[in-house]
């Protein structure tokens, strides 16, 4: 090998050994060089760990620049050829970055890390215009757990910001971006989306959340560098959440940007504006904005728990949540701009009553309780003049609006207001207003006057006076709206004039000509003639000075109550009524002394009702009515007293009392009651107390009917000592109250007798409910179970339980047997109603178990008749009759087995077990007799065959 080759080979080996040594010791060498550079640049306390240095990337850990900055981990990955040729980095990851900043008292924010860098001494390099610098591209980048700490000069913490960011290349020029920044519990900001670096378009979704706005403002205000001026608003318990979508396209010249944002206010918060003496209590709020460079659209919706704005609006005492909704379309071109806005609200009418006069003049302010508000505005403005021209049409509707007054309520169900304003150079020229009122009502509970009105007004600047006319009709006018009135064409028309003078004083003059009036409610009919005139003055500024005078008159009234068949049950002839009234907000309604009320005749169900007394008085805003009506020829008379407050007629109370009256059999009222029973005779003492009140619009009748010492007789039936006490209530439907009862002392039907009967029951329009009944029968009792009878489906069954029924009395009253019979019977007798008829079910009576009794029939032939009915004949009939006529029994049972149909035969089964005292009958008696036949004949056997009479015990 030549000398020259040896030199080259040795040199190569030395260089390779040197490069290998450098590569092996690259990390400590680079670390040492970096520390020297940091010391020369003012960071003698810097420390770090170079974890990796290779052709594929660099990684540094635990970087510390004193107390000013630190870094937990930083890594850069790349392909060396792509880095040198394409200037592309594969991945950048930074975590645990912490930078400290200081806020000075002078309002500056200093970064101690930057202050430590040497200033000057270096020459600023500029990129060569021939060779522009190539910007490196990054495939992916992640920055997490980064903190920016803001402190004051004393080292106290003011603010801490944590951040996370991620950049991910989806394609060559498209990147997915995601960031999140959190400022402790003050706010958080997130951003996600996709951008194209080459086309310069993309879509971004931002979101900002502030859990407590006032806390965030207070924290920022404590930082002088934030330079937050004193705000005219303060908030309490307000949280804000803003979400959005931003699309941008630099290549679209017409619409390069489209943004939509949605802001939501959460929690029950309150916003204060001290300068305006205003506050808002928000249950919720939502604002949406969508726009382009040529069109902006916005909408909002809030739920208000209360609102106050100086003296214009005050709904702070409202407990229910109110809503406020609105929308805005604002478009502009090079020549003009157009604006359309709409607002809808459920703010109370008393708030609208203060707002509306500021929007459309001459709107009365008495629509002030409850309702909704809706308004729309459409404007256009040429940019050449900068002034608004044309017309502005305002339409406002207020629903269910009213004004509470001392003596009642005044308002309207719906108010429609239309205003047409002519504008020239942004100034009003004239105003035409139309006010349409539906359901105008003045009422105190149920004293109601309902009407509709349509008024038109014309006014010129300065809009302090106006005049116009109105027309309308009364739909109802009554004190107890229980049945419809009939008017010509369904309404009572009226018309008049109105004007507004300076100071907001309205004057009204209305007339209603005499009009035929009809009333119909089922079987009740009435007709007459009615008329009225009204004069009123109203002040919008001082509604307490409102006053009115009216005169109403009704004449030639004829009324009747028609019966389903036959003549009418009640007829009233030629009633005349006149009532002048005066009303003002201070004293309410008063009636003049020259009122009158009279009629010619009143007939009820063929009975002539005669007025004995009638008096109508007006004292202390209250009408008092006292009358006494009696039935001609009868002792029955009713006294009526009524109290009707003029401020609240539906709180009237009426008391009707019938003093205890003796109604003999020949009394006209009693003969009317017994009209369908011509052979019946009855007498009774009757007393009644009835109170009438109102619940809303519904009358409530509460009363009691008492019957004393009554008697009733018809053919072979007679009832004596009838008494009853029946409290009742008639509201929406009828029902009895308490424990109504009906009782008697004696009752006879043929030879069957009952004593001391009493029944307790309840009655409604749908059913009769027997709570319990007890009747004395044959020295024993019959007690019933509960019984439910539905009038629409008349079917049911009640069971009477017999207790200690005397055998002798029972046998002698129901069968042709007379003599001495000892024993007590027990059992049950079911009675039901089926297909509208009474029906007996399986029942029985039995003697006292283990005690028995005895039979001693006076005439054995009576027993023979009973045996013949059971089908026993022949030679055994005679001895058996004698054996059964004198015996001691241990068991005696009567079983009733009714037929399955009303036309079939029933069976009465008599079971006797015992010992006969007849000497010629040595055998014990164990006999069962089945008597078959129609049930009615079996029940009346004693009446048909028991004519002998006889003693019994």
C-alpha cells in the first residue's frame, strides 16, 4: 500500500472516530453548549434535560428558566429528508408550559422572561427578496397543560389561564383545529373546526362559557391593565353560554363570511341599571344572531320573573314567569337599508298601558292587567338622505286587559290598535288611529256588561287632542249570566261621539235606542222592551276621577215557564222596571230614588201568587230587597230578603223562608200536590229555609225542608205521624246534605201493620242511596242494608233483616190461622227492583235456634186450609191438621222461593220439626209444606181467607 493511501485511510479513520465520539457524546455536548448560550443571554439559572436528539426528532424535559418560565416536556418529530427538502415537521408536542406575568400598579403587564433577554447589540436580519423564506408546515401539533399566571408586584395571584390546543392535518392543506382555554372558575373558551390554508376557507365552532359574569367582571376590574371602565350595569347570579358557527370563504366576493351565534343566559339572575332605576329578573334568556355582510337576522326569547324600568314599566311584583320574544331583519345595499322588527310579550297589561301611549298616542291606559303585546315595524331609509321616509304602520294587540277599580273591574278581552303614521324627513305629518275593542267588560264578580266597540280617531301634530266617532253593540247586560238573552241580530247596538282634550281627558256620549229584548233558557221565556243612555268622562292621567251617568228602563215584560205538556207552570204579566244610576271611581255605583218595579199578575202552576209587601232600598252602595209573597186562599207564604252590593252584585245573598204552615187537606197547595191522586187525603205542617249565593257565575242554593205531623191515606193504605228533615244543596247539580231522614209512627196496608219506621238516605240527580232503614213489625224490627238505586239504570236489591218478629202476629196477619202461637222469628227478606218492578228474592224466617215455641190453633180447620194449599189431602189430612194445631216445635222455618220470572209460580216452603200434643198422633212431627202459586196471591192469602178473626199472643 502506498504511503498516500495510508495517509488517506488514517485520516478517514480519525474522522470516523471523531464523528462517532461526537455522536455518542452529542447530548452532553449540545446540553453544555446550550447552557453557555443561555448564560450569555441572561439565564444563568436555566436548567433542562435533553432526553433525545436524533435524526428523527428532539425531546427536552424539565426546562426551567428560574421562576419566570418552566416547561415539563417538549418534543419535535420529523423526517430529516422532509425537513430539509419540504420544510415539514411531523409532530410538535408541548406540555406543562408555565409562564409568569406581572401586573404593575401603573396598568402595565410585564413578562419577566422577556425582560431578561439582552436588548440591542444584534443586527436585525431581513429576508432576501430574491429568496423568500419558506414557511415550515406542521402535520400535527399538540399543546396541553399550559398555564399563564398573572401576579401583582407583591407576588399575589391575580389570574391563572390554562390552555390546550391541537392542530391536525387531515389532507395536504386542510387542518382540524381544536383549542380550549380555561380561566379557573371565571370563564372557558373552546374552539373547534376545520380550515384550508390554501383556499383560505373553513368552518369554526366557538363556545364561551362564563359561570358567574359579575365575578368575572370584578376579577378583571381588579387588574389595572385590563382598563375596564365603570360599567352602568351590575348583575347577580348570571351565567352566560355562547355557541356559534363561523363559515368563511375568501374566494367568495359576495358572501365571504357567514356567522351564527347563540347566547344563552342561565340561572335565575338579576340585572341592575342604577342610572335608569331599572332591573330585570331573568328566569332564562336566549339570543340568536345569524348574518352576512349584507343581511343581519337576530331573534331573542326571554323568561322574565320581574322587570322594572324607571316609571314606565313595573312588573317586579309579578310571581309568574313572563315571556318576551323578538326578531330583527336588517338588510342593506349600496342605495338603502331596510329594517323589519317584531316583538311579542306576555308582559302584564298594566305595563303595556304605559308603553302603548308612547308608541301610538291616544291609546287609553285602562287596559292594564294581564295580556300579551305584539308589535311590528317596517322601515326603509335611502342612504342619499339619511332620513326615514314613507309610512309606518303599527299594529298592536292586547288580550285580556283590565283595570282593577275600587268598585269593580273595567277592561276588555281583546284590544286591537292600528296606527298609520305618515313620515317625511323622519317627522310625523298626521296620525290616524283605529281602536277595536272586543269583550269590553265592567264587572264586579258577575255583575257584567259586555260590549264591543270600534273607534276611529284623527289627529295632527303636536298630537295633544283628537276627535272621532265610535259604534258598537252590547252582547250581554245582566246581573246573573245563567241564560242567554236574545237581541235583534244578536246584540244591542249603540253609537256615539268621543273626543280627547288637552290633558288626556276623554268625553263620551253614547245612546242605545229602545230595542226589543228576549230571554230564553229551556222552558223559561220572556220578552220586553229596553233602552239606555250613557254620559261618561275619563282621564287617562287620573283614572280615579272617572264618572258616568246612565238610565236604563225595561217595560212591558211578559214571562212564562212552559211545562213539558199542558199549560205553562208560571206566567208573569206586564212587568215594568226603571233604574237611573250614577257611577264614579270614588263612590262606586248608586241608584237614584225614582226607580220603580211592578207587575200585574203572577200565576205559578195554577196558583195565584199575590205580593203582600215589596221594598227596594239603596244604602251604602248596596241594594236591599224585602218582599212577601203568598198563595191566594192558602196559609202558605214566603218571605224573601236580598242583599245586593252594587260594587259586586254576584256576591249577593238571598234568603227565602216559609214559616211553619198548616196545610190541611182542602188547602189549594195540598190539593195541587195531590192532583194525580184524587182519592188521597193528606195534611201536614211545612217549613222551609233557603239561602241563595253565587260562586263565580253559578248560583248556589242551600236549604232545608221540614215536615211535621203529616198524615196520608188512600184506599186500604194509611200512614200517620209523618216527619222529615231534608237539607239540600243545588249548585251545578242537586244533592242532599247531612243525614236526611223520613219517619212515621204508624202505617197500615190491609192487615199488615208497621210502627215507628225511619229511613236515612241521600239523593242526587243520578241516584238514590238508602243509608239505613228500620221499621217496627210484629213486635220486632226490620232493618235494611245499604241500597243504591241509579235512576238511569233502575235495578238493585236491598235486604231487610228480621229480628224478634212475633210468630203469632205474623201468622195471624199473613195466613188464615188464629190461636195462640209462641216464638220469635229471625231471618232476611230481600227486595229488589228489576225492569221497573218490585221483586222478592230468596228469603227466609226461622225460629230461635235451641228454643223453639208452641202452636195452639183455635180451629184445626184453619190448618186444614193451609194443608190443602200445600196439596195434602186424603185420610191423613184430618189427623195431621189436629196434630199441627197443638204442638211444641223446635224448628219452624219459612222459606220464600220466588219465581224466576214475574209470570211464574213462587214457592212458600214451611218446615216444622217438633212434637205434637195431640194424643192420637204419637209420632214426632217433621213436616215440610210447599205452597205454590202466584206470589201476589201468596202474599194476600191472609187478606182473602183470614176473615174469622181470633186472639193471638
